[in-house]
C-alpha cells in the first residue's frame, strides 16, 4: 500500500510517499481502507520536533520510519476475531491510537475497534475525518473534564479553528451561553455555529467584557491563560489545550478556586459514538476549508502551520 512516511524530523519535504506492507490486524482490531484523513497542528509539530514525536507518537527503540496521523474515515475491509460491533463494508471513523502510533497517513489502517464509531450515512468521509481528534478534544474538555451544564456561560477562544468550531457547537447544543473570540473576519462564521456573543480580539480585550464565565476553553499558547483566569468566575473551570497548569498559572487558579486542567485528548470509541449522534442529528457539522489529494500532504501541513485555518483540512484518498 501507499503511505506517507518520515525518516527524520524537519520541514514538509520530509514527508515522502513510500510503498509499505498492508497492516495485519489483531483480534480486537479492524482493517480500514481510508477514504479521507484529517490533520491537526499536532501533526505539523511532531513532523518537526523529535521531542514531541517521542512524547506523543511513542516510537519503538529501533524504529527508523514513522507514519504520522490519527484521524480517519473509511470502509472496514476485515475484522479481528473478537470484534462484535463492526463488519466488512461498514463505514467508520475515529481517532486511532492517540497518543501513540495511529499510522493514518496510509491507504489502509489497523485500528482498535474500541476507538471507532459508525459514520453517519449523511456525513461525507472528508467531514467525518475532521470530527475526530479536534471534536474529541472539544467534547472531552467541555463534557468529560469541565462537566458543562445547561445555562452555564462558556468563553471559547480561537472559535473559528479546528477545535474551537466544534467547541462552540457542542456548548451551544448542551444549552450553554457561548461567548467566542476570534478575528473580526470570522464573526459571521462563528455566530452561525451557535455563539451568542463574539469578541474581536484585535479590537478589545476579552477580559474587559467577560469576568464571570463558568468555563473558559483556552486554546492559545503563552500568557493569555493568565488573562483567561481574569475572565473565569471564582470557583469556575478552565480547560487549557496548550499551556501546562503550573507556576504562576497554578497559583492564580488556586487563589480564585478555579479548577484548571490541561487536556490531552485520548482515543475513545464511546465518545466517538456521541459525536456520531450529533453529526447524524445535524447538531454538529464539520467546516472543511480545503481538501487535498493524498500526494499533496505537504501543502496541507504548510496550511495548518499558518495557524489561520478556518475549521478543518481534509486529505482525500
């Protein structure tokens, strides 16, 4: 089969197409023929950074080539002996083996059945592939960790991005009052997702507008997290995607009695089923801003590296 591999960290030129053996499946796995892949900022980061690759991809000691990627949507070709929920011909999607080796940049993927859900019939593969790592991050952050309740006020940063645009929709669906930040050019898009208020970060400080959020969903690296703690109420919750809760951040959170957590998304088929239900009902949709052929993975990485992608990118096979 064709796969995109890297043998060393570096620029997008390190992504090369190779012919490798089709994966064999274990008893609890299914073999999927990929129809679409989605990528995330973490893909770009791990391609460049060996420390990150070691931490999140977890190479074997003697491993000398790596197939990146975790987000897939495709068709089941075979199932392991203990798999009960899927059969050959089923259309499935999921985030595979994260953290770990998802090996999604390939024509075929061996995936644990417990990481997958049936793809809703009305959702294209390109949109389903997007609603995996990014959507799971939003779901696990808002629901699993923060325990979002109907009627709560939620501040969501970078609301036009991959994770953010799902977070807005999930919070809206669960009955929250949603305040979103982004650049002014994205206001109409973000409001169409269900945001009740929009703050253009280029024109005003969000902490001047919001001081009583029950939950702040913080997606920006750097010292913005300290400003986000000004926007969350005493006893509220803060979910960080990129910044560790330590030092000055931890101290300020403690002073305000804020439950602050950095989320690391994990593969979870039960959560994927929740997302599948939302996709099927229309409560959740994926905005795909661009679709690339498999051979143009490098261009997709270059776009994700800009930090300006609206919604998601998809790779079609």
